[in-house]
């Protein structure tokens, strides 16, 4: 206790001595957008660069914002792993894709507008009047070169996911993609930072080698042997532009040529990007103790703090706690492979008994160690999406009813046969923590649980093989914010080898229905009902991670994501 108090006092003293990074330097009012709006996401706005005579929000502009990252930024190249946490947050500020997606999953124009046929098989993107941060007007040659480079450098499996059986035609400033069948994956890449638009001359300077050009004109199976490695070659059309980059710090300044779009009702990446900060710095600090102390002292305006024991000190110092948006779903899955048909868990009533026995809050609390980080939402999709429903949650989930559980065991004629639970032996592992609490609850209703304790590497391999002797496995995975049929862990069934008529029919409908349509949503609801009826897995909920933000900052958080460009310093 004395040591803890000493640490807190030391941090408070440091706060008094360290100059606060939140003080805004005097700066001229930047160019601000006019206010055109459109209710049609496929129609571009026509903003101008004129500054209104009186801008009531002019005071928000200015200052240097410093965010701490626990992940090293491993590349300058958006076509090389831009989706990783250490890279995506700064690349999203510098680069733009063909389109962008709102928090709710609605697609809006970015570098291009788009039109889609009623059956979703034909998608046309048309270049808008847009400019790179160096002042060059974006051309259709830039758009095609960026698409060609991304497609050629990705894996063949990823290429097939987006571009297989797809004809492509370029006419004027329009590129038309015609798929043989509706492709549920395609719109993802149109709105992805991974497929960012950059100047053709940069694409040519860092070409893809190898591979073969396909009939649709795209390269497949190539390699990025030379990746972008010069700061001056990091050129996008986003609200910020790069000053310098290293594996320990990224420094960006406002792109004064950028004009924010104004789409009525748009959220997230589709909302207007004001670029209030003069400068944004992302500093890598892999030490949680050091990162937390520096944030409390005012050296960082934003920092991830994962240790619950350190959160009270941050909050006592006035920092504001925000859901970081990295949500991990924890659960167990049953080995329903035909080779395991003699197992007790092959009987659905045994699975229903296990579901009825579980106190999911207790399981998740063991995982997080912090009640505020527990979210009891048993679904593999984000709650903000149009697909979210409560069908699973409303049907005997988290009831921890031992009497009900024993009734199911009686129906199953369970007589104490062993049920083998595969878990990692590492006690610090979250899957181990979750499993041990779940096992204790299952044993209370009379189940005979045998633990198959293995090292982490073996656990990763064994849980993928239905013939290794386990009846129950455990897993955690990040939730999806798009079409749930793309979720290979808990929807398409790679965990548990679940195969049923109801599930297969629902999945088939989801794969042919356009993302976000009533038909697609209804098909996912049918899938969820199959989960209720057949219990192929049980999700406990998800764990939250938290960012702590300086009380000098108004931080823009929408849904499960944060946006640097619309955050600003308080007066």
C-alpha cells in the first residue's frame, strides 16, 4: 500500500512539474469547408476552399496532439499491412480509399462516388474532383495504379476473395466491376485503408514484382519487394500529411488543401473530417508502466491503459476513460464433428445444460479483472451494426439456473461420462481464466469434466483438429463490424465443425443477399435462432480495452472507434 501511495504521489508531483502538452499555440485559422450536404451517398458534394467570414468553430483549430501507442508502426506503405493497429490509425488520417464506411456500415463516397446494380453484381466507381496533399489533382490513372498495386501485392487467397470472377472496365473516370455472382466481400475493399489511393508515380516507384496479369487486367500473386521507405513518398488525400515517420514515432500536420465532405447523417469515417489539430504525433511506448505514468503526467493526451490496477490513478489525475473499441469475444465451442458422435456433448440437451449452468458475468470478470471492462453481449458482431440482435441473449443465456441445467441432463440421460475440455495450461492466458470459471460452474450441475492442459502452441494446433480427443474447446476473437457471414470463427463454423440444415440454409441466404438488406439481416436472424436451438458454441460476452484521454481534450468517439481529426483542445 505504501509503495502504491508513493507512486501516486510521485505521479502527481511529476504532473505539477511537466508542462502540459494540451496548451494550444497561436495559429491562424485554417481553410474550413463550406456546408454543402447530400442525402444520396453516391452523389459527391461540391465543397469550395473559401473560408466563411465568421467561423464559430475557429477556436477549435490548433495545438499538437500526442497519442501513445503500445504497438510499433511497422510500415509506411498502406498496401503492406495497413490494417494492423500500429499503422491504421495514422494511415487513416493521411490516406483515403475509393469509398468510406459509416459506423452503421453504410458506404459513402471518398475519392470516388459509386453506383451499384439492384442485385449488387455490378459496382461502378467514378472519380471525383480530389487532390493529393502535394497539390496534384487525382486522376483515374492514380486510382487504377493504386488498385493494381494493392491487388497484385496481396495474397492469392485475398485476391480471389475480392476479384475472382470479376470483369473490370475502365471508361473515362469510371471503373466498373462486374461479378459473376454477388460478392459479399467486395465493398469492404472499396472502403479499406489497405487499398488506399496514392499517386501513380509512387506506385511505379515501388512496383509489384512477379505474379500474373489476369483477364480482368489486375495482377495476381505478386510481391512488394520494395516498400515505401521515404517520408516524401507518403502522399495521400486525407486531412493530414506526413512530416516524419519511424518505428517509434509518426508526426503529421494538417493538410490545408483538404476540404471536408458534408454528407447528411454520415458518421465515423464518413462524417466531415475537420482536422482541428495543427499536428498529431503518435509515440510508441511498449512499457505499460512508463506509458501510464507519462500520460498521467501530461506528456501524452491519449494512452491505452490495460492494467486495471493503474486505472484509478489515471482517473484521479483527471483523465477520461473511453472504450477503445477493441472488443474481444470469449466463448467455448463444442466438437460436433461426426468423428466425435459418441461424446456426451453430441446430445443437444447436454449442451443446453451447460448453457443454463453458466454465469457469464463471472467468467468475463475472471478474464478482465475489472467489472467495467465486462460487456455481456453474446454476439460475434458489433452492437452498432444493422445485424445486431438479442435472439441468443433472450433464450436461456446467462441464466445460471442449476435446476434447469439438471433437467436438461436428465433428458439427455447423462450418467457421468467424462467430457474433455481443451485449454492452455498458461494460467495468465485469458482463455485459461475463462475456462477455469466455466468448468467450476459445469461441475456444480454434475458434469464430469476432464481437463486437457497443453502449452499455448499446442492449444492453437489442437483446437483446429476435431480428432484430438477434446469435446470442448475455448477461443476468443475480435467482433466484426460488417456482414457477419464474413466471420470465419463463430458464424461460418470453423470452430466446432457444426453442420446442420438450419445453419447451412441461413448461411446460403446470407452469401447471396446484399449486405445490409432486410433479406440479409433476416437470414442472420435465422442463423442466430439455429444457434439458440442447437447450441454449437456459447459466447460469454466481450472484454473492453480502454483509452484514457486528457481532460484538456474533447475526444471524438463514435460507436467503437475514435477519430483524431475531429478531436480538439478545450478553450
